[in-house]
C-alpha cells in the first residue's frame, strides 16, 4: 500500500472515532441514535434516499433514482442482484446464467457500474468478467437503491453508469425497541428447484450495545428454460456441422447434433451458496460505532457455450468462490455550527475463486484482496445551504494464476476527494458536485513463461456536475443537470493479454490508454400527488476516449501472444479508445383507478430505451433493447394481487460481431398474503413468472445465443419479522 493511501486510510479511521470518544448519553430511555432520527421523512409519504450524504427526498435527486424495499423487494427477489433489479426502469442484467447476473444501468456494465454493500464496494472480481458473480446475497437485503447519472459520482468516477447500493442490517443502526429483532425468509422456485432460506437477528445487551448474527443457504438445480438452449440460427449451424465427416484424430469429438437438441433444461447451471455473518455496534445519542465479519461460499456452474461449428471449443466450467470480509461503520453527531455529522464506512475483503474443469481440477485461480474506505463530513445547515464533503480510498491487489490467465498480477490504488453542495430556495433547488481523483495502477509483465502488458500508470481525474430543479407546483418538479466525468482505465483495460475462457475471447488491452472523458446532460420530471406518481429521465452523453472491446483480426492477438509461445484459438477482441454517444430515457408511473371493498386498484407502467454508438465503428455492443412493462395491482391490508406483462423489443442495432436478438413478451402474476392480523411482519408471496414459458434472451448477455432466461417459474416466499 502506498504512503498516500496509508495516510488517507489512517485519517479515515481516526477522525470519526475521536468524535465518538465521549458519547454523552442521557440514559437508557434515550437511546434512539441520531441517524434513526435523521431517517424520518422530510414530508409525509416522501421516499428518503439513504445513500445520499444528507437527508434528501427521491423527488429532489437531480437524476434518475429507484428504491426497492418491502413487498416489492420480496416479489422481485432472485438469487442474483442483477435479476432482482431487472424490472427497475433503466436497469437490465448481464444474464450470464442464473448465478452470475450483474446489473446493467443505462446500457453500461462492468467497470462503469459500481455495486455496493452499504456504501462500500462488493470487493470481488465481478467487474472483470460477466461470468463472475457479485458477492452480495439478496436474501439478506433490506433495501436496494439505484442511483443513475451524476449523483453516482459521489461513489467514484468509475460509476459513470450508476450505482447499486444494497443495504443490510449486518452492522446494527439502532437499539431494538423490544430488546431484540428477528427476521427470516424462505423461498422455493420451480424453474431451478431453488430452495433458499435466510435469517438475521439483533439483540440488545444493556442500553447501548447491539449484537447481530445472520446467515443464508441456497441450493438450485439446472435451470428450466422455455425451449431450446441454442437460438434457431445456432441450431441450424450445429445441425449443418453434424453432417460433416468427423476428424479421426480428435480424441473427444463434439456431438453437434446433441448440442442442437438441448432443450427444457440448461446444463451446468446448478449452484449451492451459503453465507454467515456477525456484527456488533455501540449505539448512543451521539452516533454509532459498529463492526462486522462475513463469510461467503458458493459453487456454481456457468452455462455451456455449445459449439456449433468445427474448430470451436466447448467447456463446462464451475466456479468455487470464497470471500472473507471485515466491515466498519461509524457515525458521530458533532452538534457544531460548521460540522453536523462525521460518517465513516470501511471494508476489507480477501476473495478467491477457482475455475474448475469437469474432473474437478483447477484451471485458473483468481485472487483479490481489497480495501475501501469512505469518510463523509456533513455540514451544518445554514438557511437554504447544506452540503457534505469527503474522501474515499481504494486499494486492490489482484492476481490470476493458471495456463488461461489473461491478466498479470496487478495493483490499483485510488484516492478521491469529493463535495456536494445544495441550495434549497423552495421552488428552486440547485446542486453542484466536484470530485478529484488520482489513481495508480501497476502490473508485472512477466509471470513464469507468460508475457503480458505491464508497467505503471498514474492518472488524475476531475469530474463535476451542476444542476437545478424547479417546482411547477407542490406536486410537480422538473430538473436539468450538466455533468463532466473523467475515468481512469482499469487494470483489465490496460494490461489484458490472454485467452479468457469466460468470454470465449482472446482479450487484448492497451497500456497507453488515456483518461476516458464524457459530458452529460440529463432532464428529469417528478410528479407525485394524491393517487398518482410519475418519474422520468432523459439523457445524452458525449464520450471522448471511450474504451470498448471489438473483434479484430486474429493476427493482432497472435503477435501479442507470440513472446509467450501461446497460440490464439479464440476470437481476438481488442480494447480501443474512440468517441461515443449514448442517449436514452427511462420513465415509470402509476395511477389509482378505483377504491372498492377495502381494495385499492392501481395501474402502473414503465419503459426505457438506450441508443449507443461508437463513432466511426457503429453500434456499441451488448446494449439492452427497448422495453415496456405494465401492471395492474389490487391492494388491501391483508391481500395484494398483481398481474403484469413485459414486452422487450427486438435489438437490431448490433455490433459487427453480434447477432440480432428476437423480441419477447413475458406475463407474470403475484399474490401476496398477510395471513396473521396480529403478525403484520409475516407475509406469504406466491408468484408465477413467465407464465407462458416463452423463449426469452437479453441483448446485453454474452450468452444470449446459448442460454435463454428462465422458463415458467412458480415461486413461494415466506417472510417473517418480529
């Protein structure tokens, strides 16, 4: 760890701890923490964005924002965070099988989307490849917030696509009113014979100490699909290859006819995952100080990319994943006229995964150790002016070992300084943000007999945004935001030089990349009143030095592989920098149709669209298709029923190496019951997803031609809290 990162980390820890050194408590009857008071809504019915550095209503955020909690989170719950959020506006998923599906925001994925747990990165390698799972268990989530656009810059310049923040209770925030708090969830899903259970509990020891424990277990079989594994085009290729004479020298010939016939189940997609965690927190009137430990263990299969032509490889890897993690959170109310709060959030994790061959041997091993810390200083309000500033540090040691290592051992160290300031003048609200960030990356170009790109790079990036909103009435607000973002290339984009089995490509980076820069303009509309709500965002982003991968002549990769004596047997994909343009919109709304017999009937809809083009090259790859989703819902205190339909249009704007994605329509139905009037925290949710068992494929998936989405899935979820 460099001296700069060490000093910044030390300051992160010492400042909030010193503020908590003398917690002045008024006794056991006065133990509500300051942050619990701060969570009270600014106005009745408002949704507060807890990821914001200061209390802020969703309608006041100057970019597209979604909050998933309560019954909606239970209904949407899936084994991965990507699939859990896939029905949110502006959100899709990478869909690399049922166990590795990362969120895609406004067409951006991988390095340009940050997935956080309680404000700190998941500290895994899910940004490196689509087949790597995000190490966050949705079973234990209490709330998920999706921040798109400029507000995501508070969490790093790499989050230009957006941020997904999953909030759990692993570090307690408040003393339970009854001295204890229990919650549990159990789910069964028929599509993969999925059986999962999770639980969490808090107990107060005295008036200020709260102890926490949680755990989860999930097991699933191979995924049921609504038809063939291969698309019609790929099936025709496989059947044509089946008629060719076999190579007599091939010791293990591929049965192309069998590949074309795979249907109803997706082989090699079974998974087993378990987690365990424990935490403790001191909660006083002045704030909180808490720590937690968690363990994540998973074994899952990756859908087979079935060969359809002679010369193509075919593997069925499984991934054995383990992460051990330590977390710290502290918050102190200073009560000063300049500084109101000090917040600290930090995490350290040791991660490894092995990519296993069918015989159980390890082909490639990934090792990652990461540290991330974040300090926020929240200013005292001065009339219409409020704000927060802070520092964020990040350090990562990443190593890939094995014959298929595509990346050298590398280190990333980053320190960012940020501020967000807001003026609230009633009808007019104005906001400005600034982030300065320096990043050091280094890699060893020689590892045994392998040669990679290497060396050291230093980047300094300055990003900022300015915007304002105007209240047309008490219920309607419009806004406009201008942002400038600069992002340092990742180690994967700089140093990659090798065959990557997960993406079935030989990946080639460039150590000479410059900062990726963009200008963005976003307009928002929020309308919330009695019986209706509507939120919409439209955006346009201009990129310079945009980093993307594209298939190129195999001779390019062969030349890079030659010093190591490697041969290039996979398609050659090279990262390049060009100008790019992204624009699109997302919108969602609901309206109350009627009230009768204790039921409220609501109609809701959402839609989103992304258009992405790389200048002088064509459409950007793996861009989600336009879609619309509509639902009708009947709600009462005891029973809620919902019927919805989602239509995803064809994706015809594709990169040169992609194939067209067909349209599809899915119909889903849900019934949610509260069977015990005296136990309002107990709910039973029954759902039928993809009722008509359609063959559905996402344009954003690397595997769309080989692995469709789940077929008909009947689910039952029991949630209990006490």
